[in-house]
C-alpha cells in the first residue's frame, strides 16, 4: 500500500510540485528558444521525456556499480548515448521538426533537468520508481513547453499546431513569437501558478 502511494505521489509531483521550468527552475534555455510554436514545444518536451525516463532507469540500475568519483562523468555518458539515439530517430522519422529544434536536441545532454533527476533521485532510489520520477518530470516539461508554445503561437501568429485558429481580422501580437515574448509568457504563467498555489495554501517543494 505504501509502495503504491509512493508511486502515485512521485508520478503527480512532476506534474505540479516539481514541474519544470516553473517549480524546478531548470531547462529554461529550450523553454525560451524553441517555443515559438506548440509543435516545437511538444517535440522538445517528448524528446527530453524519453531521455530523462530511460536515463533515470539505467542510472538507478547501475547506482551501486558506478564508483562515486566518476558518477557524474558516467551519468553524462549514459545520457549522451540516449540523446544520440533520440536525435537519430527524430532525423529519421520527424526530420522537419528535428531541423526546427536544431542544436537544442543534442544539448539535452547538458540539460540540468536530466542530470538533476539522475543525481537527485535516480542515484538514491530503485529503477522503477526512478523511471516514474523521470516520466513525471518529462511529461510535466512537455505540458509546460506545449502550453508556452501554444500561447505564443495562437496570440503571436493566430495559429495552433500550424492550423489557422483566429479569424482573418485578427491582428497577431508578433511580439510574442520574438525572444522577449517567451520571457513574458513564462513570467505570466509562473505568476498564475504561484497565485493558485498560495490560494490553495501549498508550500514550495524542491527535490
């Protein structure tokens, strides 16, 4: 019963208490750079979710074998291998999206979300719960990037996933699809989340 409860709490944590980039203030570079559209945000989020879920499981399985002195280097090798696989698959099956995301797919190797979950959770917990933690944070990140991208694309272009959703008379707020628009969108969403958390009497939880 306790095990099931722990799994449930871990699964939910990444969707709210530890959701990046809002609660875990990590992964901000891709959050700002690739969210001009919902498609880009979704694609980046799914790529990272795959890497963080699989790397958490592998690192947890090897946590008692990897010497502590080389653990970070070992984590990076594991993460880099998974990122290379994801990048190859994206180029093979989703080439246009891969081209749009560009360097930010390889840069998942140094994304602090992935390394942070490896060091902060997977290195201290069994494989299954570590993969659930990675999946939770990855899905939370995907939701965040898709939401940011959706807001910027809808109000900045009048489109959503490339489809026209605003009328012909709509005047796009082109500011939102520029770099400053990402800061404004993330700031507004973070403010809304903090207000909602205070209204519910929640306390910030890190880790």
